[in-house]
C-alpha cells in the first residue's frame, strides 16, 4: 500500500515538474511570438511577458524583415555554414570514433587522452585567431567551418555507441575479407542511425546558433551568418541602416517588432527540424551507456 502511494506521489510530482519545465521553456518563445505580431506602439510601452497580441495584430515587423535583403543573404550563409560544417564534422567524428574502437590500435590510450584533454583545455582565443590568420582563412567561409568542425564530446558519444555493437558482426566481416572502410560503411553505420541523427542534430544546432567566431573572423558583411545579423539588429536598434531604408514604413515605430520577428525567423527552422530527429535522440544518447 505504501509502495503504491509512493509511486503515485512520485508520478504526480514528476508530471507537475515536467509541466513546469515545459512552461518555463515555452514562455520565452511564446512571448517573442506574440510580441512579433503586436501593435508596435503598445509593445514599446509595455513591460513584462506578452501572453497575447497587444492591440491589433499586425505582420508589419515580418514584412520589414522580409524586405531586408541582408537578412536573406545571412540566412543563405547560415544554411551553407551549417550544411558544410555538419557534414564535415560528421565525417571526421565517425572516422575518429571508428579508429578509437580498434583493439589493435597503437597508442590508443594516448589518443583517447588527447581527445579528452581538449574538452578541458584549449589554446585560447588569441592563439586560435593567429592560427586561422596564418592559414589564410580570415574573412572566408572556411573560418567558420574548419576550426570548430569536430567536437571531442561528440567523438566520445559516437565511440561509445560503436563500442556497443557486437564484435561478432565485425569479426564475421573480417573473416569474409572485408576491409575497414567496408566494415564501417556496410556494418557499423547501418546499425548506428540513431547516434548519427543525434550527432547531426548536435552539430547543426551548434553551428546554427554560432555568432562569436563570425564576429572575430569575418569583416565582409556579405559573409555574415544569420545569428550575427540578428545580434546587430537586437543590439544596434538605433542604427537606421539595420533595416531596409526603402521599406515605406516608420522604422522607428516598428523596431521592437523587427527584433521579435527576426528572432522568430532564426528560431523556427530548428523548431521544425527537431520533431523529426527527436525520436532518435533518446535512443542515440543512451546507446552504450548501460553495460550488462
């Protein structure tokens, strides 16, 4: 009886806690979404959470954002950065993880220690900048793709997942004469779809939200990613050049809506993609975490 009551109390508490977390996570998004379609004058004069459109709903902020060609240029840049960096990172992470599960790898412990070491210590901003400059990548797209292409954390996750695959599969392939590339492509990867989806999600979100490296390495505004453009709009709202000058609307009035609309436009793609990857997320992360 006590056990049944304890289980019921836990379920109630767990449900209430998860609902509270959902509310906490969704409130900022809802606030921005409602603010982006509210009356600009009322938004400017209002303080606090916006739970419903203030005044008459309008899409003026979105219209101004859509008319700004630099937004679409930065959007395209972000898609290029995310696609190339995610693909590059996935290939390198997969190859690194496969190498690290080989039992006959010389100095295996040293390699794993070197990868783990980078999770705690790094060269720092100035040495990294000097390296990027000496490699001739300053003010190029490669400055946002190559330096952060591989994550040590993702390598460890994928290595753990690969190590959980039964050795009998790879041993049978070796007996049949399969080489490492064939084993990786035809044995390992087909049974690792869940972890691959998780790694793709990690890299995509990381590069989609990145702006700091772009602010350091890029001076050409035509190469700016969306998040750096968004930062400009949010922090430099007093600059009239931040919005298209030929919009035909009172830019000064619509500035709050422009900030909210830009945030929504930059957030929606990840919100749309995530549900399709979510079913692999828990499975992929938990693979190899329990031994028995």
